[in-house]
C-alpha cells in the first residue's frame, strides 16, 4: 500500500499473516489510508529517481545515488529468542506434558485395558503445534494474537494434565499396596517417564496435624533420610527409579522429628534439580 506523509512517501509491502502486524504498525504512525499499489509506487519512484539523478548530475557530475537491492531487515524480529518468553514456556511444558500423557496413557491401555484417549491427545497436540507458528512462538505477532493463543495453551495443558493424572491413577491400581512397613502408612509412588534410570529429590505434602512427625521408608521398610523444607514439605531422595517405571515408598508416622535444613546435600540437590 502507498501512503503519503508530511515529509515523503512510504510503501508498506505485506503478506498474510504478517499483514495484521504491518497494518497495526502503519496505524500507530497515523499514516493516511490506502492510496495505491506497488506498481503505481514503483513507476512514480523510478520517474522521481531519474529526475533526481539528472539534477544531481548537472550540479555535481561525480555524485552517485546509491540503490539498495537486498533484504530489508524487519525490526519486529528482534529478540525472538526472548520476546514473549511465556510462549516458549508454554510450548516446552506442553511438549513434555503431552509426551508423558501419551506414554502413561499407552501403558494404562496396555496393562489395565482402559481406552486410549486418542482424540483428546490429538486435539491437544494440534493446539500446541498451531501455536508453534513462525510468528506466535518467536514473539513477533501483534498483541491480539497472544490474547487468542493463551486460552489454547491453557486448554492444551488442562487436557494433557487430566489424561496424565488419570493414567497414573489407573496404573497405581495394579501395584500391590498391601505390605505396609508400619501401621497407617501412606504409599508414595514415584514414576519415571525418561528412558534411563534416574534419581531425584521428591517433595511430599504431609497429612494430619502440623506437629505430627513423619519418616520415609522404602518398600522393604528401610528408613530413608528426609528433611522438612520451608513449606513444611518432606524432602527425600528417590534413588534409582527405573526407566519408564516406578518405585514404591512409604510415608509413616514416627516419634522422631526429621531434621530441618540440616542435610545440605539433599537441600542442594533439590534446589539444583529444580
């Protein structure tokens, strides 16, 4: 489109879906409405350039007017690694979440005979992949685009989280939880979605009264070192979780209080891994 300003003329060449971004830019500059097309502008510029060159040549025969014939840098594409960082965060969390939802939903279907949520997972993936569009994810779209993208990210995450939690709950029904190491113990099942064995610090929300003391034991009843964090959650190191598997731990009441902020090794591993 061709617009005339007080100083000179401005041509803005746009294509879908960048058109909205460029039109918004033109509106912010208070440019006049559309007056022509590129062909008209090019003829006018070529004619004016010829007049200008002839005039300059008469005044200064050695002068040369430079012509730019190369890529035009678009300033909207600056900082695409960091602009709208929330879009990058939603994307990466969504990819990880959908992977885990697919994995454990598949295992629940194989081992427990429940229906695999194919349609729900496919719809969630399509929402995520749509928002990987080359202007949405880099952060170079207009603000209105992100108003539309946010509900899509949230819907995708809600679907994936729901499928994941349902699948894990179904798998837990196949685990033998009858062998309590101590009376009134609570089972803690730690899953590993990775393809290799891993160890990780786990934070457990405690039931019962705040003054009640708790300990963590493995499936054989052996106590595992634990500590309370600042949020009154019990931290312990869940070691050697099998690849695409789980380990069973138990939360048991005890008279001996766990140490508070004394085990620097566990605390550092927890914060580092977060």
